[in-house]
C-alpha cells in the first residue's frame, strides 16, 4: 500500500513547507495517462522510502491555486521540497530511477 499525503491549499504549509524530511510532490490529474504511470512509480518510492521521504500528490483540477503557484502547465510534474524550498523538479513522464535521482542526495 502506498504511503502518500493528499496535499491541498489547506495543508500545504504543514505537510510540505514545515516537513522535517524531504517532500516529493506529484502534480497530476485523473484524466492524464502519463500521470497514472508516474503515479505508480511514485507510489513504489513512497513505500521504499517511507522512513526518510514524504510523498504528496496534488490534483491540479482540484488545487488550481497550488498548481499556479508552482507554474505547472504540463503534467505530470514532480517537485522536491527540502527545508521549505524547492530543490529539484521534473516535467513529464520519467523512469523510476530518474525520479529517485531527484531526491536521493537529500536522504
């Protein structure tokens, strides 16, 4: 079972900006085919690194303001936060190893 947080405008500060561990965010939508593929890989990583990484998912259709604040115009988009700041990001479908490389140096 994957271990991720549904991130919203209401919990963004607590779950992301104030997180004591790095946070991998996936911006996605239910109608997006590549998002489903990347989502499965993100779910795997959330299980593998549950003790040292927080994974959050943001539905761009439901959280338009968060998507706008992150200038998300293409999905899937992955953003890594650490210490309340964006430290890495990627746009489009990428392999699991490439997703891991976005946050591996922070573990």
